[in-house]
C-alpha cells in the first residue's frame, strides 16, 4: 500500500473537514481505559447504560484489524448569541442546525470510500459519536486538541465548538504528536457550572449535568437540584464552554451552511415549548439532533424553567 498520511489529510480537507490528525494503536500513557473504568464504577454515566459497552475500553474489540485512527473535527460555531430573557429558552449550539451525525457521517463516508478506492486491501470503519469509541481520547492522541477540564476537547483553531469523528483503518500510518494540555491553572468552567457537575478537573458526572438531564433523562420530572438551576437551558448546556477563555479567543464562524440555526432555535419561546405537540415537534426538529428530546421532555424542560415547578 503506497498511500501516506499527507495524501489522506489532503483528501480529508478537500472533503470539508476542518481538522484531521492520525493516531496509532500504541500504548499511550494517558490512562484512558482506566479513567473510563473509574468513571463507570462511580456511576457517572447515570442511566446511559450503553456507555458500559466493553468495546469502548479497547478499540481492537470494536475492529480487530485496526492499526490507525484518523481523527477529524468539524467547526460548528455561528456568531448568534443566547438570550437571557426569562420567556426565552436556551438551546445549546450543537443542536441549532442540521444533525451533526448526518453532516459528519456523509463526509466520513466520502473519506472512507476514497480510502478504500486506493487499494482493495484497505479496510475502514467510520464513527461519529454513537459508536463505542472514545472520540475525545482519540482526538487528543491524534493531535486535534486537548481533553480540557470542562470535559470537552479544545482546539487552538476553533475552541471547543467542534464535533469529533474518526475512521478506523488497518493501514499503518505515521502518528501525529499527542496534543498538549493548555488549561493551565484556570478553573473557570468548574466554578461556572451551576450544578457542580465537573466533580474534578476533566471529569463530568452526568447525574449532575444539565446537558444529560435535558437530553437523555426520560423521567417525567427533573431532579430538583437540576430543575432549580437550569438557567434557561432546555436542550443541552453550553455554560462550561461559554466561560472558557479559549472559546472567547478562538471561536470562528463555520463555513458549513447546514450548521446555521433553524429558525426558532436561537430564541425559542418557553411557552411554545411547554405545550409543543407531536406534529409541531416533528416539523420543527426535522433532521435535527434535537429529535433525541421527545415532545414530553421539551414540555418538561420548558415548564421547569417557567415555573420551577409544574
Ligand atoms: C457520554 C457523553 C456525554 C455525557 C457525559 C459527558 C462527558 N464529559 O463524558 C453527557 C450527556 C453529559 C454529554 C454532554 C455533552 N456532550 Co457529549 N458525549 C458523550 C459521548 C457519547 C461519550 C463521552 C465519554 O466517553 N465519556 C466518558 C468519560 C470517562 O470520557 P472522557 O470525558 O473522555 O473521560 C476522560 C476524562 O475523564 C479524563 N480524565 C479522568 N481523570 C483525569 C485526570 C487527568 C489528569 C486528565 C488529564 C484526564 C482525566 O480521562 C478520560 C479519558 O482518559 C461522546 C461521544 C463519544 N463516542 O465519545 C459525546 C461527546 C463527548 N459530546 C459532545 C458534546 C458536544 C457534548 C455537549 C457539549 C453538548 C451540549 N452542549 O450540551 C455536552 C458537554 C458536557 C461536558 N461538560 O462534558 C462532543 C464533544 C466535542 C468536543 N469538542 O469535545 C462528543 C465528542 C460527541 C461528538 N462526536 O462530537 N455527553
Ligand atoms: S454542560 Fe452545563 S451542567 Fe454540564 S458540566 Fe457543563 S456547565 Fe455543568
Ligand atoms: S475554562 Fe479554563 S479550565 Fe475550563 S476548559 Fe477552559 S481553559 Fe480549561
């Protein structure tokens, strides 16, 4: 196989990825599997039982032939701002536009097809978010950015407003350097989190995280400690990213039109969401990652903000 890393990177950038890096199946000294085990043992995954998939701890269990991981990132930042009007809800930036699984999935498929077309012995498997693969860990290993204290990967080009994905391949490629950490002594995100969900630097307890409860929690009621601290959030939460100095300095508008907000997503009326019907929900969130939040959950999240009790 005569394909090298620079050709792959050029193809990835051509397809429209904003960042691309390569990691190999080495013994990285970052304790990623141990940290994941500790996180699961502490039950920080809350009700996300799918996080317990043992393949997540060992990428070779997911794809036995894997030799290299091509990690990619897509910038999704748009310069719109959230509103602090008490009648308006806050939807986190990741969900404003078209579903990133679709946007990134299409580009990953294109890169994967291009790779396979180079030699019939090349095997690939691509993942965005939903596969049992640690996207952030591989992104740091591939030099895309660092696993920051707020639990996100930050890049020096776009801040943390990037989606992550990867292609696993049997190709043996030259790895990039692992990204160094640039949080330093800063603790702004930890102090800003209204529910103290960042239980120690880099470690997020989903049980305490507004993003988890607004998106993943299917219960009829939110826990009181969350409902009382929503601060307007109805879908995800951007607080620990908004306060990050790297995001203030490096955010830049995406060139991907699909990530521009759907109308109504930047300034959603809480009263509308509190009574949203199945039909309105279906129309409003077509091809959106926010479909994960079912109508009853939107109603619950909006009510919690409006009343602090239903
Ligand atoms: C589960 C999950 C969640 C959970 C748990 C969050 C979390 N931080 O793990 C919940 C539902 C809360 C969530 C929320 C969000 N998520 Co989410 N989520 C995931 C998912 C599916 C798995 C993440 C995971 O493996 N968590 C388990 C923990 C153990 O993994 P980890 O955080 O990487 O763990 C590392 C640290 O704990 C660290 N660590 C532990 N101890 C120590 C000590 C030291 C010294 C150091 C350096 C490190 C360290 O090491 C561990 C690995 O080695 C990924 C997709 C994927 N397949 O990877 C998306 C993903 C992480 N989510 C994403 C996004 C966008 C979000 C939100 C921003 C959405 C929003 N606006 O509401 C929030 C951010 C919340 C936050 N502050 O983290 C993006 C992040 C992109 C980026 N730039 O980093 C991802 C990568 C999806 C994607 N493909 O783009 N998410
Ligand atoms: S997403 Fe919100 S609730 Fe979760 S850790 Fe960040 S600031 Fe805290
Ligand atoms: S706010 Fe500070 S500590 Fe938190 S992620 Fe950003 S740089 Fe790191």
